[in-house]
């Protein structure tokens, strides 16, 4: 917990989590842009010369590096993400049944959520499953493609395209909610306003009770710097 310009903020994303998220976002965007010319004929000319294929594979290596890198920089965070993404309660079911209100930008009357609301849990679970499908089908074409029969290769291509397409749809939804709830700054700084957290993630915000007084007494970075300059 931290007080910035008189506003109490809670740490939601640690630095390692933010960097891994950025790597995944950049690699997936490059994979999408370099894969599109192979699927959409009007853009096929961009694939001439094989440069998009090379860039696609470089981005694929970065995408493959996300899980081990996450475990390296924030093992507990990675384990927590997987555990929470596949753990659903009755409250989560109630949340999903009332999701229409959340989609329209109203989180105030939703069933109380913990660190992740049910929509985010579902999103993360689907991303993990679909990403595994993209990786396995992609590796099948890249590494074992020469040994696959025409039928096997066709199935690998189909699986790759379908899982990648589903991930694109999930990404569009992710961007939509990020903009609706003005959450871009959260991933940039790692912090969320305590007031907003109490609306969107009330159960999680309760975990910080009792820390607000300590945060208010602790000098902010700006004040500490100013005091140091005066002492100098």
C-alpha cells in the first residue's frame, strides 16, 4: 500500500509480472501481424521472400519464453495465476450470471470479487489452454512438419488457426475491458486506487485493511527526496 498525492493505492502487479505481460503482448502482436498474410489473400504479398516467416518464428521463441520467464522472475505469482484461473466458486458463478452489468462498465453492483473476478479467471484459463494449443500445433508444423502426412499437417494448420483466432478474440475483449475500466495505468505503474479496488475487487481490497495508517505515516518518495535535499 502506498499514498500518492493523498490517494491510497494498492500494489496489484509486481514488476516481474508487468514485464512478462509486456513480452507476451508484444510477441503475440507480432505473431498475429506476421501470420495474417498467410491467412488473408490480399496481404499475401507481404509474405514474399520469407521475411514474415522468419519474424514469426523469432516472435514464437519469445512467446515460448513467457512461462519459464514468469517462473524465473515471479514463481509465486505464476503459481497464483494458474491456481486462481482454474478455481471457481459459487460467487464466481453469480458474477458470471450478472456479467452484463460489468460489460456495460458498471462494477459497483456485481457480486464481490477477490484478486480476480470470474470474468478474468475465465479469460486467463482460456488463454492458458488456447496458448498451449497454439504452441503445440505451431511446433508440430515447425519441427515435425516434414514428417507429417498431408492429413496430419492439415489438422495441425487448422488447430493452429482456430486457437490463434480464438486468442485474438480474447485479446480484443481484454483491450475493451482495459479501456472501459481505465486499467492501462495499472499495468504501467503496478498500482490501483484503493477506492477503485474496493468496487471492483472488494474481497482482495479487504486484505489490505490495517495497512492504510502505516502507509499514511510513511513518507512518499518525493517527500523523502525533499527532506534529503534540505538536510544536504
